[in-house]
C-alpha cells in the first residue's frame, strides 16, 4: 500500500501523507457507494492496510447501508483532501486511486458475488460513467 501512496504522491506532486488521506477517503466513498453485500465482500478483499483505517462503526455502516454518492461527491472530497483545484488533475488522480484499489483487491467470489458486482460502485464513481443526480 505504501508503494501505491508513494507513486501517487510523486505522480501528482503532493505529500505522501496527503496521498494516504486521499486513498483512505476514496476507499471510504467506494465502500459507502457499494451495496452492503458487496461492501462486506470488499472488506475482506481490500488490503488490510486500507480497511484498518476504519473503525468498527464505519465497517458496520458499510455493510448495512448504501449511500448514493456520485463522481461529483468524489471529486469534491478529493479536492478538499489534496487541495488540488485543477479538475483534469483531480479526474486523473481519482481514477488512479480507484484503479489502484481494484488492482490491490484479492477477489474471492466464493460469497456468490461476481467481480462485476463487487466493483459496481467503483464503476459508478469512475470518470467514464455518466454522473447521476
């Protein structure tokens, strides 16, 4: 996880601690946007370093409720964390983080969910997905 944070920090010219906060924030939003069943599966699929950032109340909320977050919400939160105001840079950063999250998940479909179902929220938050109000 630290190598991802270091790569993001150097690629986007931000301090590693800011990149770490951004990864945590986007992971949280991804889990909030996921269905409770998908969030439950993702909690075990995501790197331990990513899920250890959340307390038991957060984890309980992820696995029982789904929030209707969209790309705008994601970019707004990212801008607050990173202080990046350039929308194109934010877009690229968001997709880099979302791609890193997906690449570092250890998928186990034994819970009955396909990879597509697990990552539907990631697709919903991606740049290529139309924003829904």
